[in-house]
């Protein structure tokens, strides 16, 4: 039977933790992988996988790899005041150069393994429901810059849609380039091009709170309020009546509460307290940025299409001794 080795966890960054948002999380730790924390980084996960297979005296046949959105940072993506050129540069660095160096390490560490790198998707679009969502983002998930506070709802909506489009287009192009560059270097060393890029086809109608969203959403009680206005009520008044509709929400919420609880014997300043509370909020509702069961099925089918080619080329039907790993 094939073995699957998992190193992945929510919130992992590829490399050094430099962004202020990630740095604020360094003082927190958790054992539940659903709690979005930057460490272990993806490079550290690779170190762990290398050690695991060394001790196991085996090698993975297939490595599923995804990363770079956490290096860019949630607040960068959801802050209406983020300049597009800043987002473009950070995305190029994280999904381009940083991913390329990670792939080089993966390739040289596991010479016989195939690697699949998956793309990301837009976060919001013109089909995202109700511009109250934008007020939520500005009030709760960005740095409350003077520029953002002066924006109208219409301006904020347009800015967030623009950021989402920039993120999707630049991350996709950068990841593709990182994969192509890695394969070109492999070929130059007389090795096969073993890294495959899988682009996930999420359209404008599939983003958060769109008509046919493929991301997790909220569970709502019976009410006449629209979805995003419920979100505003939820976050503005601190009620816990509304929950995400993913299947691990209860265990994640408990872990988030434990991880980001008020520290005992330590007096927080205002900035530390606000940062901790923001991290708890992001953690509690982290599933809203992740694919639902249907979204995961779309990922699965896209990966399977690449896998068929790999299976035929690699001869896995004749070799049952390899293992799978997900760093």
C-alpha cells in the first residue's frame, strides 16, 4: 500500500519570516495544523521530509507542493490601501524567486521524484456579493490606514477586486516561470523535467461569496440580512452565532482560542493586543479562503489530469514501493 507523508499546515511561509503580519505570529505555537502560523516554513517542512525519508530508507514518488500566498500576506491582499505595484513586486518575489529556490532544493533532494505545483485563484470579483464585505475587510483585516478610511465603499470594492486580479495573474505567471526555470535547469544537467504546474480553473463566479463559490462560506441562521451584512453584524458586535460551514470548524476554533488567548503574566501593549485579536479573528475564519469540498474536487481533477501523464511516463503501475509526500 502506498504511504502518504504530510508536512503541510495552514499559514506556512516559504522562507524567512519577515513580514510584520507573520512576525507577530512568531510568539504563538500550535499543534493543530489548521491554526495558520508561519512556522514551520515550507523550507523547514522540506528539511523534515528529507530526514523522514532518510530514516525510512525510501523516496517519495510524488510531491504535492503549494506555497507563496502566506509570504505575500493576508493583510497585503485584503488591504484596500495596498499599492498594486507593491503587491506585484511581493508576489513576483514570493511566487517566483522564492518558489524557484524551493523547487531547486526539492529537485536536488529527491532526484527520482515528480513534483506537482498548484496555482492559486482570485479571492474576490465583481460577482462577490454585497459591498458590505469591503467594509468588513477594511475595518477588520487591514491596517486602517488614513487612505483606506477615506475611501468610499465603491472605491474600496474596486481596489480589492483590482488587488485580487493582480494577485491571481501575477502569482500564476510567477509560479509557471519558477516551474519552467527549474525544469530547464534539470534538462541542462541531463535530468528529466520532473516538475509539473497545475493551474486551477476558478472563475469570477467561484470566488468568495460569489453565486457558485468554491470556497467555504458562513452558516447563517434564519434572517433577512444578506450574507455580507450578516458578516458585518458578526464582526462588529462580536457575536459567535455565525460559523463557517467547513467540517473542522469546531476543532479549529478551539485551537485558535487556545493559541491566541490572552497571555498570563504578561502585560500587552495596545498594538500587541490588537495584533493578537486580529490573528484570532483570521484564524477563526481561515477556512473562508480555502476550497470547499467541491473546490477540492476541482483541485483533485486538475491534478489527476497531470498524474495520468506522470503515471504513464514513470511506470508506477509496475512499481509499488514508492511513497507519496505532501510538504
